[in-house]
C-alpha cells in the first residue's frame, strides 16, 4: 500500500504537531524545514508549500529556553556555589558553558515548537487589537471582525 502524500493530513494531531515543531519540521507535512540557518523562519514549507509568513514566534522561544535552561542549571548553581573546594572562576566557567550549550540547543527547537503551535492554533496575534497605526492584515478570523465593527443597520 502506498503511503499517503505528505500534505494529505488536513489537521494533524497536537502531539504530532509538537513533535514536528521540536524537530524544526513543517507542522503540516513533517518533511520541510521551518527554519533556515539557526533561527530564521522560512516563509513557506519547501515540501508542501504551507504558508508560514504570517507566523511570528516573537519572544516565546526565548521565554521557554530561559524557563528550561534556568531550571536545569539551578541545581548546579547550588552545588557549585556551596562546594568550597571548587574555585569560583571554574564554577562560573562551568555554569557559563552549560548555559551557552543549553541555550544553543534549546532555542531553535523551541522556535520550531512555537511556529508549529501557532500554526496549529491560529494564534498569530494578528488583528487581536484594532490598532489604528496597523493596516488590516487580511489574516484575521472574520468572526472577530464582526464583533468589533459596528453593524450597518
Ligand atoms: Zn510542509
């Protein structure tokens, strides 16, 4: 039996989307990459053509990275800080190296995760507020437009 085409899934399950996001793969097909280079988001999937141009992860990946890496380093901070046999300079160097390695590893994965979750939920943040300085983007859910606009009657 032939496998289904990559873009055949209309709405993949959330856990599949999370797994694909952490792998920095397209949440729709799981084949194309969501990032090029270290952190640059691609405008569309190179495999299925899914549009990512309206998705912005903003500070989400940095926030998640700080939460995970910070909590991961906390025990080492206590252990190295209390051990008087370890010179302070080596404790600082070890903590800095662990922090840099953790951030380097986590940040692109969390960016992929946020892109995938924003794609899945449609929570792009566009048109939440009808800011007068921002033109209408066209990505809005029209039901929210109806709520904000006065009726013609
Ligand atoms: Zn794709």
